């Protein structure tokens, strides 16, 4: 039995969520009180009504921050998605001389920067590709057998 800090009622242990950081392994509020408190607040602790009333202001602040910190945001995205830094990306780009690793199109001839190609099974980064090559590999699910069949198919209809 444990007493909830919010409602002050003594309740059985299974009425509390497990918390590894606490001494007894249980939260200080019962499940009912914690659910009630979480309904009133969002992740950052602001009431939902505060956000909805100031939604446009929040959007404007985030838009300004993102535009002023493009490299920082890109670096955070690269680290989160692929486990590499912006500097790692630049090293890959220099090693490939700014070209796609498959078709060798230079990034100056592309509308977007080179995409990071990675193995979806291991998460390991393989190189940088243009959007067409990256999409092609993705559509064939990285299946080399299937890609080999495509090559044979195209060879059968080669114009000579």
C-alpha cells in the first residue's frame, strides 16, 4: 500500500505506475491522478489552451529559428536519422567530388543536395546519391538479385 501525493489516498501498489528512479520503484501519484494531470498538460508542461491560443506565434518563432539555424538543424537531423555529423557528410561529399556515387551527376546539376544512402537493415551509411538513384535503389528494396534481373531485361532490348 502507498499514499498518493496528489489525492492523499492510500492505494494498493498496482494503482501506481512503475518508476525505476524512485526508491520503491513506484510513482508518487496514483494512475488516476497522473492521467488527470497529463490530460491538462502537454509534453512541455504548458496547458493545451495556451498553445492553441498562441499557435501562430509559436509557428513564427520556430520558423525564424529554423531559418537562422539551418546548418545546426541539418546537423541534428543527420545525427538523429543516420548517426553522422554535418562534417561526416562533407567528408563523404569531398570523397565523391560532389557527385552521385552511381550515375556521377554533379550536385551542381541537381535541384537538391545529394541524399544519404544507407542500409535499412544495419543503418550503415553507404554514400551519397542523387534523388533518382536513391529512389531507384529504394524501389528495388536494395535487392541485388532483382536489380540483376533488371539489367538482363534491359540488355535484351538494347538498341544496337
